[in-house]
């Protein structure tokens, strides 16, 4: 992999306050990717004007407008438009650290046959800067064996803004599921872990800017990654089924706790139904947890967040 083998695609929708920052973080890299492709998914604020201006000022930036069709359609469009073997994604909220491309090329030199490369990230939050917990040793660099089990044991092994994949691989597994608004990225990561090789480096290369409001709105939708793999578990080996079940149940617990804090009864009911199909005993724990006051889950959430403060 050389920088000329890499394109970056940014899906953009109403991010007038952050799109300039995101693009600047790529332009400031010591090693420059071949191109930056901005897919404007029907923005109605000033995002379009900013992105057009950026593309007029920098020959490596392409600006493409489409009517609003959702983030998965925008990501897939960017992937299709890229003319390189490797593609990075960057959400318009987030930024690459100055060492992103250097760390990516270094990881590739260490593992040159992976299908997807993951770089460590940190999260800018109201609590301070958070570093997700990854169930790998400090300074880890290499292939991730048993990806789904490793992902399940920690938090933060992979994120949309901190990955680079082979174009042929992401197309092989079908890209991002269009029309889905919740869990569509987790679905892709799980598919990738089941069907490809994934490498990881513990060097922090991305800063995410989390918006809690978005999480609440997303939980109004169906958890696609859960529904898909519950329905299709039989298509995988017993070892894969076991790993998937463990990941999905833990993820359901986290989403259920958030829904309880938000008083989202419909989402809690949906998650309980899927948990029942995966594990009756874990479903019973979830059912009994309904008796606990919401403030318990707020305290547990805050404790979890404080443990991740850098």
C-alpha cells in the first residue's frame, strides 16, 4: 500500500460546522491519499457550499451531490466512485490525527494481506477525552484473531472513521445495508470479521466527536445487526454462532440499558424479544433488571465512561 493506493470518502449531511475541520485533517497529513470524495447526501444547511468551495480549491477533492437517501447509500456511492485499491471512511463530524496515514501504512507493512485495517481512536465527550477499551495488549499491532470474540470483550476495536479496507473486499460482502438507520455499521463489522482478515494498531489516529442526541434518535429504529444475525445464525459454524451470540447479547444489554435511561419502552421490548431468541437465561436477567430504577443504569453508565477517561 502506498498513499496513491488510498482514497477517502466522506458522507456529508448537514455538517456545516465540522466538514471543513474533517477535510483539513486529511489535507494536513504528512502522507497524502490520492483523493478525497465528498458525497453530499442532500444537505439543507451550508454544508454544500463549504464542500463545493473545498473541491474548487483542492484538485484532489471531488464533490458529488445526491438527493437524501441515507448514510449507507452515501457510503456505498463513495466506495463505488473511488478508483483506488484501498478506501478509508471518515464521518464529517470526526478528524484524523496528523499521524493517521503514517500509522496506516506502517500497519500495512506489518500485515500486508489483511482485508480491513483498524486504527485506534479517542472520543471527545462532555466528560473529557475517552479512549475505548480494546481487549488486546498495549501497543498491539497485527492481525486480530477471533475478531468477534475480541470485539465482544472490549469496546472500540473498530469505528467507521478509523478504518481502511480493500475495495474488492467491501464490495464482496455487500457494502453497507441501504435503508437501515441503526446497527448498519455493526452489521458490516461482524460480516467482515466472519469473512475476512482484520488488522489493528493501538496507535491513536482518529478523534471522534460524539453527539448523544444522534444516539437517542438512532434507537428509535430497528437494530439491524441484531435482527440480521439472529435470523441467520444457522448459516454459521457452531464456533461462529457462539461468538455471535455472546457479542449480540452484550450489545443488547448495553442498548437496553440506554433505552431504559431514555424511557424508550418500545426499544426495550424489541431488544428483550431478540435476547429471548439468543439466550433464555440472559433474557431472564434482562427481564428482572426491569425492576431496578433507571438511576442505577445512569450510575453504571457514568462509571463505565470514567473508566475510559484518558
